[in-house]
C-alpha cells in the first residue's frame, strides 16, 4: 500500500514537469490506474466491505474526438466515496468517420445526475480514457489505447446527456 502511494506521489510530480502530450497522457493513464488500485486497497485494509451496484441502461455519455494533435487537459480527480472501486465499462457503441470518432456509453444508470467534476475524459494522440467517479458507490472507466488514426486532443471533447 505504501509503495502504491509513493508511486502516485512520484507520478504526480512527474506529471507537473511533463511537457509532451504523449508523455502527459501516459502519466495520466498510469496515475489513474494507481489511484483506482489505491482506492481498492484502503477498504480492504480497514475491513470495510465494498458495496455493489448494477448499472442499468438510462444515462448516456458520449466521447468525441477530431483527427490531428494537441495537449491534454486534466481536471483534478475528486475524492471518491469510501468503498468505491473501478469497474470497466464493457457496453458501448462506436461511430467513426474520417474526421470524428464517437463513443456512446448507455449502460450507466444515473450518470447524467453526477457533478461534471466526477466525469472525465482524457485524450491522447491515439487514445482516450473515460472515467466516471462515485456513481452509486463505484468508479467506472473505458480506455481505448489504440485508435485507428491520430486525434487532435485540443479539439476532442465529451458530453453527458
């Protein structure tokens, strides 16, 4: 547990120094992964059981990316509820043209009621990672590591409806 926390601290310092978009994306992805691991270790050490929640089709999240390159905008990760853990988003739709890629996530009940800071999408040169924090006591993520074409991170966006 101490090693994971030390890794998180070091990655945070490296992220503050990183200039290149691909390096920032790589550091952000690893930092998010370690934060999820750290969050899942804390309840286990305190003897707290983690609640389970079953996602239902209702809320919808859409990530959209445009072809080219730029820089990653990172919003700070809010504190999650004790007992929250990461769960992969497995149900999503995909639409791609020469200039856009759209991903539709419709399996997260209640995502539209979350504050904006609990939903993040980080874009890389050929990747993105969508994270939803503390939805019914659970964190969710969808990571696509290898898009067919490069995307313009500055023009990339996501919306929740």
